[in-house]
């Protein structure tokens, strides 16, 4: 998995949550990172991401760990997150945390959807199609009277 470069309140930085950062975030949240992602998404139903039922420390920890996972040292990540909290709207930070978590749980880049070798082999097959019509039956069934 590769880091995602995102423009946010503290500049343009790379974010990545690897297994270690996800486990650390799991420990900082009450019900784990999958629940955190779901709770962040609930802000949309409440009218704004600012109304997501999450704790500020969960959002800030997600952003900080995303920066660290992409290679930033902890003190610089802490400073950037605190600056973003002062400069940005909470809904913007909630969206960033949601984006970071979504990227962490998305499919790998090498697992492209819809591209299979089996599809190519099927096209080259010499077997008859399964939808070919057969000979009609000699007997006739009576129609149901229901």
C-alpha cells in the first residue's frame, strides 16, 4: 500500500495507516477503527461532518498516525495536527480522517476490479455456448390451470 498525498489545512502531506498505526488507533478508540470510520460517516446523515459522533482526540490521532505512517516524525506530526486544529473547521478534519481510514481499508492497487485472466481464456474456448437452443421435445405439456 502506498501513501496518499492530500492537501489539507497544514499543507500537502502524505498519509498512510499501516497495521501498526491501525492497531495504535484501535487502542485509542472505544470500539476500534472500523467503528470510528462508520461514526465519521454518520455526520452526513446529521447534516454535516461537524456533527459526526466522534471524539476530537480520535480524529486528531487518526490524522497524526496517518502522517507518521507515511514517514513523518511524531513531533512534526503533532505540530501540524495542532496547527490544523487551530486553522481548520472540525468538519474538514473529520473528512480528512474519514479519507485516511477509507484509504487504509480499500483494495490494494494491484487487485484491480474486473481484470481477470479467466475472462480471456473463456473467449478463446471452443466449447458450444450454454445458451444454444436444443431440439424441441416430442411431447407437449398441458398448461397449468392456476
